[in-house]
C-alpha cells in the first residue's frame, strides 16, 4: 500500500474491513503498509532510498502526484509491481487538491506558508494514470470496502475484478429510492457518477455530488442542460464538477458545455 497526496481515508477503508480481513490475511503477505505498521518486509529499500525493492504481486496506490519526488516514486513503484491498482478519487482523478490546476499555485503557496521558497510542489495535482500504466482504478472518496475486497480477491484467484461500471441512478433503482430530480427538482449528478456509494445521498433526499467520479462515457451535455433547468448557473455547474474529482479527464469539457447557463464567470 503506497501513499501519495491524500487524506489516508482509502487506506483506512481496508483496515475497516475488520472481520473480512481475517481470511484474506492467510492468503497474502503485506510487505509495505505504513498506515497499519512501520514494519517492512525483507529488502524493503529500493534504489536511491526509495521504498520497496519488490517485486510485488499487487500494489495499491492512494493519492495524487503533486511533486517531482512523487513522480519519481510512482515510476519506481510501477517498475517493481506486477499489478498496480489506484484507489480513491485522489489517485484516479487528482482529488480535491487538483483545484490548484485551475489557479495560481505560487499565489496559494505565498498566502499559506511563511517561507514559500522552501515548499517544493508542482503546479498541478494529477492522477496516477497520468504518469504510469494502471491495471485497475477503484473510484470513490473514500472507496467502497467491499469493492476493495473484490479487487484483492480477484487478483488472488487470477481474474479481472468484477466492479460495476453503471451509474448511481442504477443504485437508486435497486434501493427503491425516488429520483430527487424528478420528484423535487433537486440537482443531482447521479446520471454521470460511477456507482459504489449505494446511492446514500439521494436516499436521504439530497442530490448526488459525484464523490465516486465519472461513470464511463458520461453524457455531460444532457446532464448540464438538466442542471441548468434545475436552477444552476454556469458557475454553479463548474464548481459542482470541480470537487473530489477535479482533474478527471472526463470532466474537462464541462466549462465549455456549461457556457451560457448564467452570466457569472467561473473562478
């Protein structure tokens, strides 16, 4: 388990599995998981002081790439990993920290730090897939623990993980949840958001805000038109897509599509 720029929530999801971990623990040897233990496996130091000599059958990666050192580390980790799976919004879509991609990072740095010249950072926060090949992406903020167990189990037995690619709307139908948009005109990103949360927000009467990232091939034009009908301005639409998954490439066309919904300019 490798950590980059993130809050550690997706790593904790694995530890939260509790009883489900017991049968798994007998099948795997965890060599590097600093959230769980400072102990590392034999030969755990790689070249130039990088963690992990490997090789590893499966590497789980949390977090986005925000520094030159991060970029160097992830290339090393990819080289010593037979399979590399990214977990969570930071690793799959840049995370909330990717809001820096649309602003002046130097200005942020000077406002936050007393000695900004000592802070080495890139101007962007990018997903792991922007730097190395990724075998599988597990979305969410945080990820679904049962989906994580499915991914680990699938690679243990030599098959591709069976993680649904449908939208949150499907989960609403499974739960028998009334559509908040149809019934109340509540803006909801469910039609373009990857399933995995269990449709928690619509079940409690609020719209989905997209924490599981984009579904495959989202119909953004239709979604944005609907958000406009539900009362959202151009600025509102851009902001609602720039949250947990700000750097998701699927959401790149949002500002252009949303242009004209309102008179405000996105900041």
